[in-house]
C-alpha cells in the first residue's frame, strides 16, 4: 500500500496531456442516421402525453443531449433526470444546477436507479408540473401520461422499472441492457403509479443528427451511447486515460495493479492485457516460414478498461469538468 501511495504521489507531480488530439476524426460516422424516425414517432404520440421526462447521464450533465427534443417536444412540461449519479463526481452539483437553470432547465433531479436514490421525487415532481400547466384536450382525463426520452443507454428503461418498483411493488416492465439500442420502438403505456394514476411511455434513444464537437462525441461514446466498435475501443480507452490522468484520478493504477500512472495508452493496455491474460496468437512471416507469436490483445484490454469505468470501478468521474470550469469563469 505504501508503494501504491508513493506511485500516486509521483503521478500527481507528472505532466499529463493538456489536450486530446481531436483532428481527423469523423464524428458523423460514429452515430447512426436512422434515429429521425424515432423522433417523428414520439411527436405523433404527443397528443396523448401530459409531461416529458428527459433522462441523461449525470457524468455529462452539460453536453451530449439532443437539442431536437426541446424543439420537437417543447410544448409539454419538462423534467430533466440526470441518472447514474453514483458514477458521477458531483462535488460541483450546485454549479451544475445553476448552469442548467441559466439555460432554462429549472426542474432537475439526480437519480441512481440501481439503489433507487431520489426515485421517490419523480412522481411528485411530474404531478406538480402537470397540475400547474395546461393539459389541452387531455384536461378531462383522470390519468397522467408521461413520455420518457433521452439519448441511448442513459437508463430510461431502468428509471421506468425503478418507479414501478417503488410505487406498485412490481418487477420489470421494460427490457434493460448495458448496450445502446435495447428499446427499439415507442412502447405501449406502462402503469407506474396508482395514486395518482400515472402511465409512462418508454422510447428508443435518439441522438442529435449532428454532434456539436468531436470531444462531445467521445464523451457520449465513453458513456456507452454508441457501440464501441463504431468509434474504436482503443480510441475511447485513450480518451478515458487522458481524462483520468488530467483529473488526477489514479484508481485505475490500483485496480489493475500497475506500477504507476501512465499517459501512454499502448503501454497501459499492454500491462492490462498481461495482468488479465488477454493475449492472442498472431502468425508472423519469418525467414523460416510462418511463426505463431503470442501478443497482448489490446482491443480486449481496452474493452475491459472501458467496462471498469462504466461499472464505477475506477471511481466517480465528471466528464464535463472543463465545460463547468469555463462556465464558472464566464459568470465570475
């Protein structure tokens, strides 16, 4: 343990990359273009909806949300739920809320669907929003219908199941997966509460047709909103290493039993592959013919590194730290 502490002290003094090389990366290729159909389907269901719950990842509270949601669905009262709070470093939570309020988002709740943290706040907040707004032609209806939207893999289905579990003491009503794209279509109404009578509509994740920047794209990829192979496991792993080192979050060193923190992704993945026994046989042409050589499986090591982050094994992280600091400087 003393050696590990010494390694961290020297790591803290090291000079890490000040920026991540973003040039030459085609963000448009990372994100599927078929999602406009899902948004149109949501719009067609609006006439039966009283309120919108937008779910987003608490690790990227200020970036990566789909602006088309507000444009297409903005007539209904809106609650922003920042999920996976257990995976996010929320020491600057007040600044996050201030920034969101300045951008017009006054109704924000942080949640953790795994441990049902703050889930009990959702229905009262939704009920208050609906009662204080115009319900148009749904004014006669005794039940409330709420549409749950968001980019892929932020926990929309998990939130629905958590609310249902809390209020109805019932099990899963919607499929949940750790890969983006589990919910493929706007589903039928799911009852989640008896008093008041509340139904939720689950929807497929819809990304913005144009991502605002390459770095936003990398943040979304790191949080698992797109399939890893579309961006490249090693690219995402390198961005994760850059973020962890820059924020002096060195738990990965202890997690993988490394000799110390390092800013070179190839070196880190090689060590991870060796530690985990993730190797592959490769045929190499030599002067005497084909020779089988055992090499580290960098892709498998990168995949394990990413999953460790997504499971919270590398500690809570705030991926919008730089954005938050910039916003604070602007308003000071």
